[in-house]
C-alpha cells in the first residue's frame, strides 16, 4: 500500500520566490470523490505529463495514495468530459535544507491562495521551517484541492480564511 505523509502550510510573503528551482503550471479535475466515496479520484496534467491519482478521503498528515501515469491526450479528455470543477495552479519547487517544498500558487477562483507542502518519511520527521512558512493547515480539509475545486478560495468568508478548525 502506498502512503503519503504530507504537511501543508500557508505561505507568508514572497521570500520563497528567490529559492524556486523550477515551476510548472498544472490543472487538475476530480472524477469521483466524497461524500459517496471514501477516496478522491483526480486527473492532473502538468506540461507534457499526466497522472491519475487516488487518495483516501480522510483529513490528516498521513493518507493512502496511488498515482499512475496516463497519456496526456486521455487526461485532457477526462478533464473536458468527466471532471467537474478544476483547480489551476503553478507548482514551484523550493529546496530548503535538503528538503523539497512544493509551493502551490493557485489561479482562477483560488487566486490569492499560496500553500506549501512537504512530503516526509515519517509523521514525526524533522524538517526546516523557513520564515515564509506560515500556519499549518494539514488537518483543515478546506485547503485540500478536492475541496478547493468545489468551494474555491474566492468564495470563502473571512471566518473560513482565518479559522483554525474545519
């Protein structure tokens, strides 16, 4: 079984931009997911690559995840014909102290939201905390891409943007 251990943080300021090694535009749409299912199924296109991803639906740092490469033409057709709302973002790769942070700068209806994710080998693994790493939102389901597709950041109330619990 594949397991993803990922911590997610809001990003503060623009200091991270000077550390970007590369970035890629992505679009992803959800083909199936909660509340009826115990997982989300999404298709993602980034440049000339595409993946089908299945991720367990519970919130938290550690979740089951399976990812498979698919032809880009198939993925684009799935996005056009099967997916509902989509999430657009640019994923920036930022290395800090030997660790890779993926900084997602959202577009479309999620513009203004910038989130950093780091994948770890263990739930309690140590990792660097650069000054631009803000509040942890790993346990807040509204920051998951699945939820951003259906209830985008532009629609959030001030309470949702600042609340510490989902």
